[in-house]
């Protein structure tokens, strides 16, 4: 049965953090996860985020007071009509 064991790779060597149970010899797959090196991070300008309108805010003014009906059913009917 497959087992997962955490390991660390360095200089061409894979070191297992624990010995797998019940396995003397087996094929193995190695998947390299993100490196432990810190990534360059960009600071978020929270003032800019708070003051900008979201895409939802932009649409609210356009859609306010409109009767959208059952737009999903209308779209479905249109697509079914198109493919007949």
C-alpha cells in the first residue's frame, strides 16, 4: 500500500524524515514542493484597495432597478434553440 513520508532534498540527496513502515525495497516517486527559500513579497496598498471600486460596485449602478427575470432560463433556451 502506498505511503507518504516527508523528506528533504539537498545536493542530490533525498533524506527521509522517518523510515516507512513495512517497506524493505520499493519503487518511489519524488515530488518537489515549493522551495523553502522565502519568496519576494509585494506589499499590498490597503488604502488603494479600500478606495477603488470593485467590479461588483461598478455593475450595481447599471443593474439597479432592472428586471433581469430568469436570465439563466433565457440563456438555456437560446442555446438550445441555436443547437437544434
